[in-house]
């Protein structure tokens, strides 16, 4: 005999199960994978489509750029639990609008990036009361800015609080007294907000200058980029325009006796600028392989005094033979013009793999599997417990081939500027170099 109330309990449990399933995002399907480590039954295009916000074109950010797409399901970043959530990681709770320093003006709750106002309040930040007991005079007095102007003539006063004029909903006019007008940052030619960040109507160019030299990018709309005056080799010094000119808003005005886009060519040279460049380019397409100074068809390799960088067009870079610990060719080979020639019994870009292995195949594969059971992330082969990443996909790296070197910063078209190693999306700079892309030369004494 069933105990009393069993039927009611079963009905309740069934209801909860149905409710739980209805809360699962549409992109989720329990049948997309048969078991742990099994292949996804969706095509890559279909999987990505399910992880992309509606209306976003192919190639748009997956999971709002806040997670990874796993067989059509968004797995939000877990480094900060609870910060990103939602079926497409669309919720970012702490970015709700604030008013006078308080989130949702203290009159609402932040829900998936939007304020849900308490009863009696409205507005993007719940800053406006639905009923007002102030006189119009008192209300306007509370809305005056430091110049005694109501809402800076850029909005209307509602119960002592300014409602800024944004008829097209772009929120470019804002502030407690509507004192901030980001329309001042819009470039008249491109009709885009300045290349940096607009802070209360003024362009802040800091965040578009990855070198940290905040003076490099400037101008009313961040239109001047002093980095355009730097030749490839100029990153080793404080000189602009090859040391032979003045940089004005990203363009070089050359001194007498010099010419070229970056004042790199002496007029006394018997070669034309085009001939000089051609002699310095070699097969790489970059002047002096991106590692030196070209003058009159001859390369001077940089950094100064480093014997590891050499060749007619500085094409040989012995630093490429070094691992992160500085060991050349893993201690099992010699470096020849930036490439390792391995000793017998070893192979790999850095001679890091022994040809003979004392592991069983099962032991080897167990060390090459990622947490989801995929061997070398599906982008390489396993040898003696180590992954050998696909040579066809040059950008794949990492112990489990789980890193994409295209994520590393570039400078002058080179990943890590050729002055470091891309380590799982971040540049590990060689001694003497610094910067997100290892583009800043601080000298040989820099640790």
C-alpha cells in the first residue's frame, strides 16, 4: 500500500520537473551529446548560431564574449562565479545604471543589467518618483548646476531631478544636471565617437594606446596617433621619425637631407627609397624582418649588440630557439638561423619530444586528454604523454593544444612583436622587453 499523500507528492515532483525543463534555454538539448567526451551532433555553424544573440551576424561574439560555446550551449566564465549568467551569458548584474552614486538610485534591484524599480519610482536608474510633493520653484532649484542653469539647458526638471534630452535614445546626454554631452566627442567626418573613451564630453585616449605611453595618442577625437611616426626599429628608443624629423599628429615632417614616410631615407643615398626598401625587405615583406633599421638598402639589426639577431635582412632570430626558461632547443639540439636542428632521438620545434617512449598508449593518452575527454583538444596528436599541435593550424599551441596564439597582442604585424613567445593568449617577453605585445625596449638590464 502506498503511504498517504504519495500521489500528491508525485504530482508535485512532476510539476517541478516540468517547470525546471521549461527554464532550460532553447539552445540546450540533452540529446546533442550522447555521453561525456562524445562528439557534438551539431555542425559548428549551427552550434555557434545557438550561442549567438538574435540578430547578430555570423562571426559576431559568441555568448556575448563572456563564455565559451559548447555544442550550442553557453558556458559562462566561471572565474567570477555569478557575475555572468543567462542562456547566452547576456546578464552582467553589476552594470546597472546608477544615480548620484547609487545603483538603481537605491530604489530598485539590478536584474540582468537592468533596474527593476520599486513601486513609486521609474527611470533607467529608478531615479524619478511617480508622485512629487515639491513646488516647481523648489524642484527647479534642486536641478540647477553650478552656473545656476536648470539641467544645463539640456533636459527638463522632474521633482528636483533632471531628465536629460535624448530623443533618439542614445543616452549621449547624461549626468546629475545633464552636464555631460558625449555628442562633443563625435567626429564630424566619420560620425563616430572618438577612438578612445568619451568621458563627460571629452575624449580620453588612454585605452586605445596599448603601450602605456599616454602621449602617443591625442587630439580632440583621438585622431592623432604618434605611433604612426615610429619606424619598426624606433621602439628601441625615444626617437620618432627615425630621429630625422618632427612628428605632427601622426605625420613626419623631415629635416633637410632626409625623406620618406618616417624620414628613414637619406637624400645622399644613390638608391631610391623604393630600391632601398626592396633590398631591406628580403622574403618576409617587412623591413629588416621587423627587427632592424633600414638605411640606404642596408639593415642594422636590433636590439643593439644582441648577437642572436643577425642576417642580411635580420632574418635570423636565435631567440626563437629558446623556451620560456631560456634553454636553447630544449638542450637537445642547436639553433640555426632561428630554427632548431635536433640531435638524434629528438624532434619538435624546440627538440622537446623524444622519439622513443617508455609509456603505454593508454598512459600517454591519459596525459593528453582535457577535462572533457578530448585528446589534445581535437587539434593535435599525442606522443609520449605530450600533445603535438597541428602544423596546419600554426596558431594552435598550449600543453593540450587549447590555446590560440592569434589572441596574443601584435605590433608592426608581428605577434608579440617578435620579442617574446605567445603563451596561451599572453605574450611572455624576452629579457629587456615589456608591453602587452613586448613592443617596449627597456634595455638589457630590465629583468
